[in-house]
């Protein structure tokens, strides 16, 4: 029997082991989970001499294979980012354990006691690309929420992820928990991802995180229920009442602070009544920081040298220092543009008008809608979740940054004293 023929059998064994580990985690105390998470944080801190060389090799291979600058930035780990990962794990320790929390309850007239409680999914699958930080984030959140996790981290980060998974498994066994609670199918390549998508009854939920193409592929091909973490075509609207300083600060931070991530700004919309006042200084500030900007005809009439923007530009998540601008008639025009091109991730408005702010919050149908704030705040860590599994852009069952609670389902507990239904 060939290695290719053996791969499905090996993956089946790993999924069975993950299911057994999930059963152990379901009854593991919060204290023991915290011990494991602290061991993970320490492993990240003390394992830098193994993690960083593996990551540098992945980066070198990525450069050789034409990996985009945005994906290289996502792939890159350094001492600062490792310290941030360890800190995020410790933030998860400080959060309440969602497992067993009573959502609601009541006592029926016949004396039956009902309670709806949070429970783990069981086995969570994750498919992602060039994001080794996701390996730590998802594994840590899964552990705290008593889920086992099976990872497919992609070829670009395969060396880094192999080291990280080994460290994670070592941390688990050091406190008496099963190493199989964190597994990877990376060594099986694409077939590993396909098997994960087809593992009905063995994987309870699948979470893709990455490019629009990756997410669309998983949504189309998966037979396992999928929580879709969508691409970020993110908008910022400068209302007629917006002031120049706030507009510049928010636009620059939203785009430049880290352009390769899903909450970075892609399209700037400006009210026509303020465009002559706001657009030139905002564009100038962005250009000073290396941003390449395209615009519609109205924007190009105000700011010289803007290349024309197409519908394709407005629909693109660049993950780079590229973006588009458009001048719209008013708030209604901004809302229409957002409805047409948004991926329902994050949208923000800069305004000093309370009524328009409230209309924007109420009428924009995205996972996160903001007033007078940088879109870069759409993040599990910034929201106080410690880390995130991703930003869900669908409506069931989770939406927005996904933390511990979003990795649980519920079940009903019914306690009786011999009641029968008449």
C-alpha cells in the first residue's frame, strides 16, 4: 500500500485521537486548563531559539516562491511578536471559562428544572495560510473552551507550525493532558485539508482563515459545518461634518498601521460637500506614508495624479499599501457604495453629527460598525478576548471577532423528580 493510500487511514487515526482528547477536555477543570495555557506561554518564550530559525527558513522559501509581501508579513515572527503571543495566551487565562456557564433556565409548572449551558463543540478544524500566530491563538482558545483542534496551516508556514505544534503538545503533556488535543495534518498537504473538510461526524466545525480564495474554496467544498471568517474590504466614510485632524488620524491608522491584515482600510469614501476640504490633506498624509491611491472621477478632479479606480479595485482586499477613494453625494451614497462592495467585515464613519452616526450604526450590515474609530480595532485582542479564532462575517452562529464564547455551543439540562407527560 502506497503512502498516498495510507494518508486517509493516518488522518482517520488522528481524528479519532482528537475525539478522545476532546472527551477528556470536556471534563477537565478550569485550573488544569490554566496550567496548560501557562505551560504554552512559557514554551513560546523559551522556544524562540527553535521557532525563529524555522520561521526564517519558511520566509526564505516564501520569497523564493514569490509569496506576496502581505503574506510574508503575516508569516513573519520575531521576538516582539513571540512576546505578544505569549502575552495573549496569558490574557486567555485571565478570562472567564465559558464551559458550563448557564445561559438561561427556568422551572416549569410541573417542577422540571431546565437550564441551558455552554458546552464545547468537541473537535474544531482550522484551515489557514501563512499565519503561524493562528496556530497558537486557535490552540489556546480551543483548550480554554475544552475543544480539541486539528490544524491545517498551509505549506508557507509548515516548518514554523511543526515546531509550534510540537511545543504545544509538549506543554499539554507536561500537565497531564493528552497531546492529541492539538494535531496537525500539514504533512499530508492538500489531501489533509480535503480530508478535514470531508470529516463529517469526526470534526464538529471547521473554521477557514485566510484569503478570499481560500475561504471560498472551503465554503464550497466542505461537508463539515463551516464558520466563515471573511475577507476584509473595509470602508471609512468621512461625513460632511468630519474635522480634518480626526479624518487624517483615523484614515492613516486604519490603512498604514498594519496593511496586510483583514481589518486594514481598503476604500475611503468622502462626502461631496466636504471633499474639497478633506480629500487633499487626507490623501497627502496617506501618500507620505507610502500608500498608493486610486480614485473615481470626482476624487481625481480634486486631487491631481490619482489613477482611475475600477469596480474591481473597490472590490479588492489588497493586504498592501494600496487603496481606493470615492466621492459620494452624502450618507445615502456612502451606504449604497458599502452595500455594493463591502464584505461585511468592518466599516467606520468619521462624523460630528449624532443623527448620522446613529444611522450609520443602524443601517450598515457588517460584523463591526464604528463611529470615529480606526478600523484596526476590529480584533479579538483589542476587544478583550485575549486572542481570536478569526473575524466571522456570517450571521450564524458567530459574528465579528471570535473568542472563547464563539467556540462553544449549548445543550439543555433537564432535572426531574419522576415527572411524566400526560
